[in-house]
C-alpha cells in the first residue's frame, strides 16, 4: 500500500500547488449555472410569488409539494425552462474539454505555466482531446450497456428467490463491479490524455496504446488510488449534506448557497486530485534515468626538460 499512498500524496501535492485551476473552473461553472437556471428561476418566481406553495417550500422543504407544483398547468412547460440548463451543461463539458490540456500541462511542469503557454497548449490539443472523447464514447458506451444489461438480468433472476436480501446484495455487488470496471477505463483514458499533452502526441492512437500499457501494468495501484480519492469525495458529499440539514435554516438562502458551493469546490478538488495522481504516475513511469558516468582521468604530461643555457652566459 506504500506505492498507493505515495501516489495519492504526490497527486495531492500537485493539485494543491495549482489551486488556481480549481478556482477558475468553479467560477466558470457558477457563471454558466446562473445563465442556465435563469429561465426556470423566472418561471418559478411568476408562480410562487402569488401562491401558497412558496410557504411550504420556504419553511421546510417538502418534496411532494415540489412535484405537485411542477405538474399543475399554472407552472407552465417544465421542458422549456429546464432545457437551457441542459445546454449550459453541454457548454461546461465543451469548456472542460478545451481547458483540460492546459491543466495537465501545468500539472506536469515544474514551475508555473504562463497564461500564453496555457492557452497555446489548450488550442494545440483541442482536436486531439475531441478524438479521445469519441474513442471513449465508442469503447465505454457499449461496455457500460452490456454491464448494465447483465445487472438487470441478475436482478430479475434474484427477484424469484425466496431470500429477501439476495436482490439487495446482487444490486450492491453488481454496482460495485460496474464502478470498478468503468473506473479502470477512465484511468486508461486519463493516462492517454496525459500522454497526448506531455509528449505533444498528434497521433492519439499511439497515446491510447501507451495509456493502455501503463494502466494494465499497474492497474491495481491506480485503481486503489482512484477509489480512495473517490471515497474522499463521497465523504465530502456526506458531510456537506449533513451540514446542510443540521446547520442551515430552511429559509436561509445564503447558507444553502454557501454550503453547496463549498461542496462543489471540494468535489472539483477531488476530481482534479485524480487527474494529478495520473500525471504523477505517468511522470514517474516515463522518467528517463541518465546514468552517471565517472569522468576519465586526465593524463598528466610530464614537464618538458629545460634547455641548457647557451655557453658564455652567466648561470
């Protein structure tokens, strides 16, 4: 486990040294969320400002009241108010695809990456990351479909069992297996992205092959690293939800906003921590050790003999 701890700590040092990336991604997400929820917010304002539903949602959240509010005709079209949010989610994904090469370049650099070099790296690797994303969809999509299909078949088979706990355990174990397999595929593509950026590799198929070799060579080590960091993220989510439930009053909009934003920043931190761990692993595996060659001794030439003084001169 010492290798996993070293890799986790190395990734933690990298992500903490470049905290500005997390901050700017948080600002980007907050800005896009503001635009994405504007239509839904305006629609709810027009409805709740003249309805008793507002009191039931303000002084204690009632999920049944929310569902009833969304189904009444006075609320209007939910699809029309929520589709802009979906568009901005897609925009955030595209922005992440554009900016992630610069983040990986900064993680793999010893010093601070300049702004010009950051955006130059982003532009140079954009099309490469788009191709890697397409490869991921082609590979991970069918695998996920097959795994979830097997899970559904197992759950149907266990429903006929007399053991009441068997469906629960089947669902839990199959979900864990799917999570581990999809995490392994993600590790493969994370390493491929690092290879594209660090080696400035234009042929992404070569980076895919390199990422696969690295992931297969130390899969258990990388998988433990990613799972531990994911567990930290899950713990952060649990603490945030508990804090929201116990510390924030139902009518406190500011308190709810602060709790959710802290949770999102820490979630981003955990996600970037995984990326940093992949960079740390890649740099260790591809480091070229230069052998130290002892310098050859320089031969010492004996001094030339002094010529005898000419005759007739004083000694």
